[in-house]
C-alpha cells in the first residue's frame, strides 16, 4: 500500500513526547512489511535534513502562500518537510512558556492543506491517509467535505488518538478565517461546546479510528477517561481499534545502545551496574558501596498531572526516607520542577533532579535505574515502561491504559510478573506499592526473576504494524 502519514512530530527531527517515537517507528515497520510510507511533518527550526523538492501552493481563507518542500528518503519511507518559516521556524513546536502559539489553528491547517496539495500533485495515488492527534485532525475534515484537491479527494483516512486530553479546541471564528463553511459548526461535525475541535473533526471524518492500547480504547468510552468525547467514541465503538505501540529496538536495546557505558543483556547485567554508577555521578549523588547497593528509582517524564506528579507531590517528603535513591529527568509544570529541585537540594545524597530534555541521559537512566516509577492518572500507551522492561528496570506503575496492557503485576505466590502495579489513584496506594517493590528488591533471586521476565517481553513494532495494515485494509474496503 501507499500510505500518506501526517503528524506534528517524528524522530529524529522533532519530539516532545511518545508521538515522535511512534511516527518514526511505525512507518519503518510498515516499510519492512513492504509498504510505502510518506510522512509529512513541519520543517521546524533546526531541522537540516532532506533535499529541496519543489514547492506547493497552500490556499487558506482566500490567501495563497507558497511553501517549500524538502524530502529525506530512507528506503521505503520518505519524510516530507513542509517549510514555511513564518509558521514553523520557531523555538518550540507548539508554544512557549506554557502558552500555546495563538495561531496554532492556522499553523496546523497549513500543514494539512500542504500535505494534501503535495500528495495530490504526485503522479502516484495514495491508498490511505493516516493522521495522528489533533494537529492533523483537520485533514480528514477537508477530505470529506469537498475541500481536498481531486488527486486525493476520495482517499480514506484513518485517525490515531495518542492522547484524548489534547483536543485542539479553538474559537469558532477560525472557520471563516480558514475558509471553511459554517456548516461545519454542527454537533456532528466540528462543533464542541460552542467552539470547534480539530480532534473531533479527525475522529468523526475518518473511516476508522485507532488508539494506542486496547485498554485505552475501552477507557475512553467512559466518562472518567473520555474528556467529554466518550459519547462520540461509544457511538463509533465499532470503528475504534486499540493497537499497542511497539518500541523501536534499534534505539532501545541495552545490548547495542551507544548511549550506555557498557552493553548488557539478560545473561550478564554487569553493564547495568556500570550505567547506575554513571547516572549517580551525573546527578552528583555520592557513589559508595551503600549507594550502589541501594535501589535507584528513575523517572523520565513530562512533568504534568497526567503522569501522576500530583500523587508524587503528596508523598514527596516520604521518598528520601525510603531505602532508595531517586533520579528525575523532565520538564513541564513549574510547580513540579520546583518541587523536585527542592527535594534534590534538601537531600543531595538521595535525590537528583534534572530539568530539561536529554535523550542520552534518558537512555542511561533506563539502564542505570533499578526501578522506574510511572503512576499515571491516565496513560494512552506509555513507552517508558516498555523501555524499562527491556532494560531490566522494574516498572512501578498505576494499572491504567497501556500500563495495564504491558506490565503484569508481581504475584508473590507464583513469583510471576514483571512489575508492581496499583489500581487506586491515591498517594497511599503509590507509596504502599513502592514500599512493596523495595522490599522485594532485597530478595535478589526473586528480583532477578522479575527482571528477566521483563527483559524477555517482545514489544517489537512488527506485530503492531501488521494490525495497522489490517485497519488500513478495512478502511480501504469500506470506501470501495
Ligand atoms: P508521552 O508521550 O505522554 O510524554 P510516552 O511514555 O509515550 O509519554 O513517551 C515519552 C517519550 O519521551 C519517551 O521516549 C521518553 O523517553 C521521552 N522523554 C520524556 N521526557 C523526556 C526528557 N526530559 N528527556 C528525554 N526524553 C524524554
Ligand atoms: C501520547 C500518550 C502516551 C503514548 C504516546 C504515543 O503522548 O500520552 O501514552 O505512549 O502518545 O502513542
């Protein structure tokens, strides 16, 4: 199949979260299955990859602009960059200082229109368009409402929800500014509480909808996790498929990870101890016999409520009293940044905090930590717990969404399981579970068994990519 994929981020070019990992790894896996994928993303500041490949005319709201196209090819995957500096040559992807860019509606409308124009002008036809999250939500709307150029107008769309909490909700006055008709202001179109939602557009105007774990596919049909979209998703339940993300073992495999001091695998964990030493040094935690023997708990995350940082905040003062050290890498809410910086300042021998985004350090923490903490309030899939499993770093997670689907709780009776999970979203449940895990850690043979169970899990992309192909085929068949 020829697939046109449109998204707002993709590794190695632009990343704020797991979406970028997926939009890189899924096309590569589809290509291994023999499909051809073109991934269209903005050419953000700092992107230097690709060759100039002509221009597209992008007409929006009566204005026509010309965008430069750049293409970077890697086998059966091409990354197509839409270059329009006024929109994309900015210090960050979506906004600065906690504020979204006010022109995001037109920035991502521009991406959608440019993608359609570029694709329609090619001699070859696409079988399918695959969009991700609200940033490409307008594209299925354009396709199904007579706004797409002839060369692509009849192509079916599949839409993937990576996170229902980000809904791309804007003032309705954007409709005329984008040259879209007021007929889209219907409850069965873009209208959302008197405003418009790009996410809603993506969901309603795509043939099929996927989300990134089977559990999350069920959860988002309930009021608790539906963020106001549960009714709409129940209505489309037959067209909603949960497909677990894979992980890219070319990037995340301790046996061949260039970011680590030494490679290791399940048969020889010496390299893991070397990574622990390096991580402790990085964070300025004294490296002595006692610290090396003490379990190290890692956290790598956007510091937001979704990830359970409010729970952690409630028990923050208890953490340094546990028989463990903690290292955190992340950025996000000032409140949580300050909390962790404060903890590290007060307990420099037990807690380290780095505020920032650092890919190499993220790999070293995955390797050097003994446990990984991820007490999410909700989690569509989550990648870090899967990286942790592969790195022999035992996850302590709340059993929701993709965390539920990927981490089986340790069973003291059978010794089976690969992590520690809790159900109730409470600070006490988090603390109890962490204490339990630290207790089990002391039994080295039990612990090694848990580590090995995690390391032997297979979350490679190929199985997930095959499920996407099935969805694509269903969407195409429904169109014919
Ligand atoms: P989400 O997409 O909701 O943030 P995921 O677990 O799916 O959560 O993906 C997060 C990705 O971003 C992982 O690859 C993780 O390693 C990475 N990441 C998050 N914060 C940082 C950071 N501060 N530095 C480096 N990598 C980070
Ligand atoms: C979103 C979700 C995360 C998921 C990622 C990739 O950012 O928050 O759970 O793993 O998308 O699908």
